[in-house]
C-alpha cells in the first residue's frame, strides 16, 4: 500500500491532487463526476470582499494547446459566500480552500478575516496576481516589495494555512517566492496564468474584451515546470505546482521537480473527472516504481 498523504505545514491532504481556483466552481458543479473523497481538496473560485461583476464578454478564447481567460473574478463577495455557499460545501469529504483576491491590501485583509471565521475552511490561497489599484494597476505579486506587503498584512489576521499563488509574469520567480516565504507564507502555489492575447485577423479585433488575458492549459506546462524547479531550490516551504497538468504523468513531473502537491485547472473543462484519475495514476506510479510514499517523489528528479 502506498501512503498518499501529504502534509503542508498544518494542512493535511489525503493525496497531492487539488483542483485549481476558477476551473472547478464551488465543487458542487462537479459532484456528478468526481468522488471528492478520492482527491486532496478543491480550491473554490476567486473570492473578493465586495461583489464583482467581472469583465464584459467575450472573456474566453481558445488558443493552440490552451485557452485565454479574462473573467475578472466574478463573484458575489465574501459575505455572500459565507452565508449562502459555505453551508452547502462545508461538509464535503475533502479539504475546501478559498482563493482570496483584492485590489487593495485592505481588501485582502478584510476578505481573509471573513474566511478565517469559517471553521471548515482550513486554508486560503492568496491570489497576488490582482492589480493593485493604488499603484496604477500593477499586480501585487510582480515585485518583492508588493508581495511582502500583502502577505505580511494577511498573515497578521489569518491564522490557518496561508498559501500564496505566484504570478509567472516576473523576472525572477525565485526572488518572489523567497519574499512570500519571508513574509509568512506557509506554502506557495505556481504558476498562475501567463499574460497573452489573441486576435481575430478577419475582423482585425482582439478576441477578448480586455485585449489581453491569462493563458493556461498544456502550452504553459514547460514554463510552469521550470519555475517550480527554480522555486524548489530557493525556499523551504512546500510548493504546489500547477500549469498544464492533464494526466498523472504531468503531475508526477511537477512532483519530481520539487512540488509537494499539484493543482489541476484547465483540464477540468475537458474531462471533469480528471482530478480523480490523476490521483489514481500517481498512486499506481508509486506502486510500479517502488515508492512507499507519494512524498518520496518530491524533488526526486535525477539531474546528474
């Protein structure tokens, strides 16, 4: 028997498979396809302190081996989540995490405080790729100073597991990860979407209302793998790897590169049961290769 359990600084997962925020709704939408007891957890869609309508349509576009999105964190706000959605998902047979977003540090803090009060939410994933409206729209997570300020502020009020989701749109992902660690992050997840765009040549118009958007899917996997490997050499806290994972083999590559757990995102749109299949595939790999525990895969890449 393979020990599939993963421990992430106080956050215990029955296996290393999580579903990525923004691709799995609130979990309820996938109840007919996934046995939640077979995966490590779900991360619900981005939640902000205030109601957000999101961006105008069109806000999704298919690209070769991937997709662009510019949904814009559409949600009804943290209070609505706590009152109406949380009671429906609080007793799911898996970990339920909330992705927390904001446009100011005060927004992040307020949202984290609301989620902190929910007993059955053991962790938040802090989305630092949001535009900081007080600094002209630059994302918090693209500078060490920006990420330090928001993580430090949230850490003061949030006392459960604090996961920080890193933006890949930076010069040195390792420096950003080290800043998150030094500011109180319990773990880092990476990568968030890469900035991209798509154009309709016949209409001579962008395919997204916002012109640019976040690129995800299989096409980003090599970049994500490289960044996970670099971050694994720079920090001591656990890493959750994501970006283009659509099979157990993909997931195992991220574990070998240094991740302790993984998230599945865009692939959920293609196969809504993929997370459960990947979890089973990781266990099978360990059995075939003689690993007694999934955690033995973390950082087991042979480079000499």
